[in-house]
C-alpha cells in the first residue's frame, strides 16, 4: 500500500532529479516565501489555475508548457 497525502502535514516538493522546488504546507504551495498555489482534493492549482493532479505522494504537474513533470512529496519531519 502506498502512502497517502495528509492535508494537515507539510511536505517538500522534489522534482525528478530530487531537487526541492517548493513546499506544500497544509494544502498551500510555496516557492520560497511566496504562496503560489494550493492543493484542493487531488487537483493542484498554480497561480490560480489547475496545473496538475496528486496520486498518493506523486504530483504530476502540467509544466513546463507542453510537458508533464512528476514530482514527489516528501513529508517534513
């Protein structure tokens, strides 16, 4: 059984090369100090627009333009 997203937790968002690109804090997505998105249910929103989908702890983002990028959520300790 795979791990599931906990909306009350905080996660690092890692790109395919395992580089941290942002943080998901209780459903709010930050890049540095800027809040730039949200996760509502399994839909990821970036700058107010739907931009991806969450399955387990894998976030598939629609970006860069024309590409899908699979990122991993890693729970912060």
